């Protein structure tokens, strides 16, 4: 199997390898880590039974895929220089927010297969899409098993990646917030919290499944689900008065704007 080395052992790197291992998609022996915090690496190696290479340099030499998980404000150029010195053939997988393929390609000299990945935070579940952009040198087929080991993959144009980040990856925030608010509404109305929570969870999963099974637009199911002057229509009337849809859309646009700002800082 492919050897994957992470440079930067932060929360997202851990989420990716944890999902790959726990879901049985990849073996612990496939992964090595390096980080400025040596204690962090030691802890993750013990927790996930990862191999300990002879050195960080040897791990880079042996890698088929090198995941760069440092921060945008870190010294990316020195990371690139180290990779270029030790391994001229490995595909680079960048999870650095805002750093484009063009920038990475320039740093690597223009002859390196590079993939930009924006991982979804639902890695442990197998749900949620990670956004992926590949340059023309990347061989998609051998890379695919790694990318799919921590969820689904959506290949998109790079010009859409900031939108995908603010909408798709950040989108789970809005779902969590909606669930919290709806559970609280049930409690406010008088339902015990455990029952309110179970009801909301079941409605959420069931609604998504109903949309998939029926193939109908959400508005069509709303029409089916609500009788004239009925309970549901009165509730929807109040929701419409709250500017709910526009507020949600403004939130998405704000997240997309911030993603673009980070890319330019």
C-alpha cells in the first residue's frame, strides 16, 4: 500500500489518519508523521500504533504521498525545500488553506504532482465531501484510495475551492446550529430534552432519506407535508417571518468571504 507522510500533525492530520485507520481503509503502517512538536508525534504514534521511522528525513524519502499540513503563515518555502531535497517523485497533498496550485508549483519548480485538498470535518463518519483540486501531473487513480479513506471526494475547479470551503466544509456548522436550536425549541415547548433530541435526529436523517428516495424538490415535500391552515403551515409562517433563509445565505457568503481573505493574507 502507499506510504503517506504528514508534515504537520495537527487536528486535521489526526482526523484524516484516524478515519482511514478506524474505518479499515488503510493500515497504521501506511502513515508516518513529523511536527515541530515532537511530543505530539510521539502521542499520535502511540495512540494509533503508527511506525516510528529512523528519522523524519527517511520518512520523506520513503513516502509516496507527502501531506503538507502546516499553517498558511508558517515557513512553507523551507518545507518545500526539504521535500525537494529528499524526494523528487512523491505526490504532494496540500491541506494548507489559501495556498494555490500555482504558488505550490512555483515553489516546487513546476514539475511536481500536487493535489490541494480541503478535508471535511465529518471524516470519522464517511459522510461529507472533501474538495479536491489536482494539477495535470497527478495520477488520480492511485491517489483515490487515500482520499476516500477519510470520506467522499468532490473534484472541483480551483476557482471554486474558496466557495466550497465556506459552503461545503463549513456547512456542517449550520447543521449543528440548526439541530441545537430545534432541540431547544422542543424543550421550550415542554418536551424532555432526550426525547426532543431523538426526535430531531430522526427527523433530520429521515428528511434527507426522503429527499433521496422521492427525488422531489424540498418545496414539493413541504407542500405534501402541510395541509391548508394546518399546524405545519402556521409554523412555517413564523419561520418565514424570521428571515431564516436569507440569514443562512448571508452566513454562507460571510464564510466564503473570509476564506478568500485568508487566501490573500
